[in-house]
């Protein structure tokens, strides 16, 4: 039985990163320590928000089904 594909709510932002930051992100990805650049940035932003007392909701669509009236 095939596994159900996880759907997430995302949007490309087109942010400009400094070359050393991009190189660092790419090293994390190439060394297998991160899935991709976006994953690292999402983790950093979530941690930043948490330190300031705010919890950001998951982007997994299953958690937003009721809110957006979506079906998987």
C-alpha cells in the first residue's frame, strides 16, 4: 500500500542571502545534516519565535484541515 504524501502549506519568498550564509546552508545540506536550505531557515525562525514566547503552527496541511476546510 503506497504511503500518503505529506502536504505542507508553503510559499516561496525570494529572500536574498549573503554568500557565506548560502555556503553554510549548502554545507549542512551536502553533509546530510539538513534536508534543504528552507528546512534550516524554518528551524531557525521557529527557534527565534519560541525564544520570544511565540509558537508558530505546523505547516502540515493535516493540522490546518479544519481551519481551511481542505481535504487530503
